[in-house]
């Protein structure tokens, strides 16, 4: 998430215009064969939707959900 915020702050991208696929294409190009492979196994509409989400907001939401899930699991184990 911090990498995305840094890119948004020093480039012409805004928080809502830097999508996941733009980020992967421009900064993680070596990961594109994995994305192409994923299109053969995952529902294309779902993958298009996930990759079109704004990267910074997607990462923030993912961090909130995984933190909540981890805290919930720790409470269940206690």
C-alpha cells in the first residue's frame, strides 16, 4: 500500500486512476505471465473487476479485512 501511495504522490496518477492492472503493467511487468495464466483458470469477469479496482483502495481494504480476520482467529484460539 505504501508503494502505491508513493507512486500516486510522485506521478500523474490519482488514487482512483491507478488500477491494479496499471500498477502491474507499469511496475511489475514480470508478473504479467501469471495474470495471463490466471485468465485461463479464473472467471474473466471477476478477474477484470479485481484488476480494475484502484490499487491503493484495494490494498487498504485487503489490509483491513486480513487484520480483522487475524484478530478474530486469535480470539477464537484463546
